[in-house]
């Protein structure tokens, strides 16, 4: 059984009437105070906060496709405010207190995003809820317990509860669930609604968004495009998973693929059996983990890595994914919810997320060149991009604030290896993860050493 629609950017656009028409392209050379490359969450949040802070700034946003074409319009809809990177790596150049401050700032993005959507009249199907992580075998339960202890040991601005097997299944009836951890203070969103609403807000504030404008080079004071050159003393690179497509940036951030499927709407009787009445964000503790949400109209959207990386840092064509990836995601759906086996899969799609070599997100501004950046979110961009926008706003305006002092600001990260090494490394890592997951499902009582080796292989 194949998906009804494969690609067409994402289901989230089908949910709101289809892929939008294009805005006008850049009408030739022009000058600006700030040029933002990329009209996804990062670029739009940056434009929003800059415009609010200084309405006199001449801001230009250029976008190769349309606003929200990339991960911003394709993700799993997790407004989690999570800190999913290595605390130790940030602490190596800062302190425990600085990392705690960063965690709290990330957690605060949930309330901030919701506050802006309410103030600006953006309807993004936002529901405040929890994030339920489940374990379905003994090895996963071991990792879940360690995850719970580690989370509780940090002052991260969120509360967390341990759920036994019965409590987990009463919340969401995941097959073979042995336990769960519920993090509070998160929200579910419809990604395309959020990014389209944010783009409309930025335009309403007087910031032009030029679409169909492919950037060919970024340099000091210049953004060269297929439609002309923008001259600006400040240039913000907000291209996340598409960064490798810019000249000179091929090995900077790896474009990691993630894919989703969405079911037909479930009948009410099936929802009564599954539960999920709180619309929680749902994930598991497998090494090749999944992420899911219950949508506004009662579908299940299930995501995972699929084919994780295309040789040469290539990206997809308008979200079309492989048949094997669709089959893998359907298998995960049926494993967690066997009662969904008769359901139709209405849509499948994929996108790319940016991964720095140390798997830790960064934001910054080089004062000498005037070039700023933010991204490498490794799948946590819905909330993190909001913090990026506020941080970049402060950096551009020369403000010395709590945000500009956070340890992710102006971090230096080495580049990824040349091909074929990075292709071999990433594919080997995920193949080892899948083997480890199969061994654990077969009864291995502890985390597979193969997964630990996979992490060391790529520095994950």
C-alpha cells in the first residue's frame, strides 16, 4: 500500500488548501541595512524582532522558493522548547550556569511563540500539551530511566513525570509500553500555518519577502542572487538544511533527511481505544527514534529518519520521499498502534534539517564581516528558531543581553568530512542504530553497544 500523495512539499500545505503561489522575486539590485537569506522560521523570526525593535531598519528577505518551503513547513509540529544537544560540549567553553540559562531560554520559546501568535492573530492549531516519551522494551526502559534522571537533575524550566506502564497506556495506548516520561510545557502546532502566518505578519510590518530568488553567493556586504545583488552591511544566513547549497558552505552543516506519513482521519471508536485525548507529542526511545502528533482533524502524523542522507549533501525534490521510507514509517506506526493497520496513508513527505559536525546548534554574528547565522537545530527548530530570531536581533543591534551571552552564540565548529566519508559515516550510524533496535526488540535487556559505537563514529 503506497501513500496517497508523495511529496507536494508536505501534508501541512494540503491541509490549508495547497502550496501557495509565489511572491514576486527581487526586482534587481538594491541596498538594505539587513539582508536575510531564507524565509523559514529563523529568517522570519529575525525579521519580525528586528522590525519591532527598529522600524526604520531597511530589511530585505530573499528566498529561493516560497516562505516556509523548507523544514518550517514540513516538520512534525513539535513546539517543544527542548534542549536536545550535548550539555558537556557547551560547558567546555562556558559553564554549568550558562547551559542552565540556555535551557531555560529554550524552554521559554513555547510561551513566546504562543504569545506572538495570539498578538498577531496567527491561527496555527496550537494546543498546549505534554511530550510523552515511551519505552517498549527493557533496553528502552533502561534508557528512559537514565533520561528521566538526567532531565530531573537540570534546572531547565520544565517539569517532568515518570509514568509506569499502566499510566502510559492510559495516556496513549502504545502497544507493549513498559513506561513513559511526560514533559510538560510544550505545544502541538500546524507548521505550515505557523510559518505562513508569520510571513504574512512580517510583510504587514513592511518587510518585503522576495521569493523565486536563489542566492548564489554570500560575502561581506553582498548577497548575490539570480535576480540581482543586495548590498547590506549585515547579512543573516538562515538557510538551515539548505546551507550546503550555498557556494563555500557544502561541508558546514549536513542536510539530514527526515520524513513523515499521515493517516486518514481516525474514527472516534478507534480514538477511544488509542486514547491520546491530550494531543500529546509522542516519541519513543528507539535509537532510530520516531516522533508523532495527533492532528487537528484526528489523523496520526508519524515521522522518522528513513534514508538519512543523500550523497553530496543533495536535498529532495519538493518533499518526495522513497517508497522504502514510507514502508519503514508505516511499520513503526503499526508497531506502536497495531489497531491502525487497516488505515489508509494519505500523504508522505520529507525534508532536511541542518546538522553541525558536533551536533550542537549555533547562532552568531561576525562583527568583522557583518555575516550572521543561526541554525543547525538537529530537529529542534520550531522553538529554537524563535530564540534565534531574538538573539540575532540583539546581535545586529549591538545589544549586550542575557541572550547574546548564552553559550551557543558565536561557537566555532569544524566542517564535516568530504565525500564519501560523510555519506559512509551517516549511513553506517543509522544502519547500526536499526540493527541495535532489532536486537533490543528481540530481547536484549540493555542498550546495544552497536548504538554506542554508532555515536562515536559520527560524534553524535
